[in-house]
C-alpha cells in the first residue's frame, strides 16, 4: 500500500475516483443543494427559434443551472449528471462484484476439482471468453420485459457475459497455490477441499484477483455507457452518461457543451479508475510492472 | 497436423453448436411474444393463432430449434399462405419486420462492417507498429511517454466519445470532411475512403495504443537476445539488425492478434456504426432489437459468433505457421 501511495498517478486516480463515488452516493443531496431535480422541464430557458438550444453562453450555464440545461427539454444538466454517476458507477461496481464472485467460484472449482471438472469448466470459460459481449448484451437486454429493475439487470447481464477472465486467472493461480506445502499440510491434517479453498487458497488469490478486478471496473463502465448509448440501458427519465451522449449526437452542432459535460466526466472517471488499477498492479504485482507502465 | 486440424475445427463447430442452442433457447423463451407485436392492435385470438403458425412459433421449442438447425445446414420451406417458399441454406429465417430472408439482409450489410473493420485494423497496425518500434528503439523519449499515455487513455475513452469529438472537430469546426455516409467501394473508392476516415480513426485510436505497447515490449525483448548480440559482433549494420531481426521477432505476436482483433472490431463496430449512422451489421442489430425482430437478432449474433470462433481458429494456425517453435498437438 505504501508503494502505491508513492505513485502520483495512483494518488490522483484514487482521489478522483473516491470523489466520483462520493458524488454518486450523495446525488440527491447535491441536486437539492443546487435547488434542481433531473425531471423538471424549463422551456423558458430554451431558444425556440433555434430548435430548442439553451439560451445564453456555454449551454445555458448560470447561477441556477451550474452546468447549464439539456437542449430540447431544458432539464438541469448538473442534476442529470450527478444522477448519471449513480447509474454508471452503480452498474459497473455491481457487475464487477458479481464477476469476481462467479469467477472465484468457477476458477477455484476448476483448479481444485478433478481432471474432469477442470476440463469441463475450462471449456466453459473458453466459451464465455469467446462470446461477443456487446452484441449478446444488446440482444439480451432488448428481450427482457421493460418493467424489470433496469440497473440490476444491466449489472447482471454484463457480469454473466464477462466473468471468463476472472475465472481463468483464478484457476491458474489456484493450480499454482495447491502445490504449496502449506496446502498439502492442511490436506494432511484432515481439512476438506472446501475448507482448504476458503482458508488456504483464497488469501493467496487476493492480490491477482484484486488487480484484475480493478481493471474490470472501468471496462464495465465503458460497456454500460455503450449499452446506454445504444438505447438498451436504463430507461428514461433516469439519466445516464451514455444516454446523454447518445442524444448529444443530434445536438452537438448547436450545443457542444452537451457533449463535453457528460463526455468529460465519463473520461475523467474512467481515467481515474484506470490509474488506480495501474497503481494497484504496480504495487501488488511487481512482475507485471512492465505491462502497464 | 491433419489430426490437429480436424480436432480444432471440430471443437470450433462444437462451440458454435453450443452458441446456437443458447441463443435459440434464450431468445425464443423470452417473455416478449413476437406474434402479439406482429399482429398489432385489435388482434383477435384466431388471427393471433394464424400469425403464430405463419411465424412458426406455435411448435414446441425443441421442434423449432430442429427446424432452425435444418435451415442452417440444408435450407427449409416456410408456409406462406396456401403456398410454401423455399429458403436455401444457410437459412436464418425471415425477418418478422420486413419479411426479407435474414441471410440476404446480413449479406447486404456485411460490406459496410467489413470496410470499417479492415480499414481500422490497417490504420492501427501501421500507426501502432510505427510508434511502438520508434519507442522501443528509444529514439524518442517523448514518444515513449505518448504511447504510455495513450495506452492508459485507451482504456478510458469509449469509441463513441472519440467519434463525437472527431465529428465536432473535423466536420463542424474545421469542415475538412463531410459527415460520413456510406459509399460502396465499387462506386467510388475515393469517396469510400473519405467517408470512412473518421470512423476508422475512432476505432483505431484504442487499438493503436495496444499494438504500440506490444511492439515496444517485443523489440526491447528481442534486442536483448543473444542472436542480436552475435549479429552486432559480426558487424552487421544497425539498420539491418533492427529491420531484419528485431522487428521480425517483435511482430510475431501481432500476427495472431490481428486475426482475433479483426473479428472483435467487427462485433464492437455496433457503437461506431450507430455513432456515424453507417448501415452495417451492427446498425441492423440495433434496429432489429428495437422491433423485437428475433430472426434478425439471432442471425446477427450467430454471424458474430461464427466470425469470432473462425478468427480464433485461424489465429491458432497462423501462430504455428509464423513461429517455428510452436508445435501443433
């Protein structure tokens, strides 16, 4: 940990990422502090002569609307952006946790189980790794009934299609760990495989799985943004950054701020999480320090 | 070698079979009934039964799946009113929405996605290997930093964000390029390339960083090997060492990666196609998904699955073909 803290990129990333998590967690409070909510239309702030572009400079930024308003509807952008952080981070974190859980389960089962279990599970992991994630996610999300809870569904779909990597890493590490003397000692003293997996193997898996999961988080965020961009993410009026960027494709000529605000936030958030992942990797896995320098 | 070939292709077919089973089961067990949607408002129960029969969704799922497989391999006949119409293999059924054969729809859209993927791949290979080689030879320190920065940023920029910014800069501010519309290469190659330039760049940015990183690492590794030292001791010119030996060793892993990435780009081009409004396979999927046009959704997903599995198989063979150290078992 001390090594990670000496890393400037990691520090910057960690602070920014924590800030973003805080923003997402306190979204209702922040919106209330700004005196706005994400659903109220403000037609009076739009230039109807120019097709609904916000009045004023920089997308209608003012004391009332800190980041301006949305073109076409006049909804407050600050409120929409902070609530959007909730979706983006919530789905990504949820999906990552699920992926790690499934991956750990399948990976340790493959690594500790017999030859047959290993063969079958490894085949399964290969199949999952070969799936066209984006295409399948779009199709899956489109066929479920619209009244199911959307963020939960998004996280589940992303996780169900994306746990292959964690499982592969876990299996590899487990295969190495199980040959260690202390594992043999535990076995000889009569511990069952489940106990061995929990008490002897799991601690050894922490570092490699953590570094991998740290990189999975921004990857999942990109997937969520992409799905929202394509219109199969959360349902309006719930805002999300990908969805805003999607509607920005029709507005960017008249109102470039509508691209920069959600786009910039998405970029900064992703960058900070990547920096955190990078710093973690350097600190926890010195062998791989070359990979992402 | 022949044995390996048979086993590898057999394995690939097995994966595809599994994928088709999974897809078919999932989509046709889905809670949204396409027949109700097709039938529309004011649908009588008799009319609904008719529609279900015409769409072939009144059989048990297992029978439907058997018909689906039969259509893929040998073609099948569909009831169309009093007559039947024949759908030749590989048959993926008819679109619920437009009533066109799905295979024809896919073939119609494929050139756009292929143009997009190949152009982006070529662009990122050229830029990535160039930047990676320069960084690996430690000619320019700043380049090394740029490559590293790009690798990090590459994880952090979704392709549609890059696309939006490119449109904003080159089409709105500078007005150097027209807004992309697809022009077939057979009509006008120049317009084809001009219109696809921005989508190519948007797709290539991330890939370029990955290739640059690989090339750089590969070159540094190869330059440290004994045979390079020997070549230097023989007094071979440095340029010859770099071009003939170091670069060759560094590019080996890229060969297989290219095959896999080409398929990956084609499948992830959904976003790029939607972003730039290009009528490719990805856009077909997004449209079909909104209409719950199941045959088209299954068709596109199967096609991407085939592409990825095929690319992985080709990559394995290429790997053995370019690297004499690899033995096929």
